[in-house]
C-alpha cells in the first residue's frame, strides 16, 4: 500500500534568496532539514524549474546541489529581460523570482507535511 501524500507549496520545506548578474538570476534554495532536502533534490529539477518559470522563457536552468548545506543553487539564464540596464521590467533585478519559486507545489508524505512549519501563504 502506497504511503499517503499531500501537495504543499515549496516554502513549507525551504527558504530562498536571489541574486542577479546581467540577464541571469541566481536562486538559492535552503531546506529546513535533511528530510525536506531529499524532497527538493527529487522534485526541484532543472526541467521542473524551467517549466515553472516558462513565462520568463529561460534559455537554460542549471542546478547545483550543496548537500553539506542541505541547499541548492539554481541559475536561470535569460530571465531578466536583458538585465537592469536593458529591462523595462519593474523588477529587473529578479528579487521576486525567489518568491515565485517558493510557490512551486511539491508532493510530500503526509507524515512529513504534519511536521513542516505552517507558514502563511506568500502574497500574490
């Protein structure tokens, strides 16, 4: 019999920071604990992140795993409308991209979901 699972937003498993250089956004994702990190490694893949940010049309997404920190770094190329000096976008630095990443739905065992921080939803 398969274990019961539930879908939760990624912010229940991790926190994120962002940075940028030119037209490239760097998103760090740091798990709350080792069990959460295992879910991140399995479900927050380059392909899934590229699809999630499809509206920004990334040229490439590269994922770097940092198991010693229970974290990963995601590099999204071509998502900042040319960068700060070229973009008409109000968020040319891409700071809000980390918040968008944290809304990504992930599937977790129901037992794990019961132990996750019950944070309020992120603002739209």
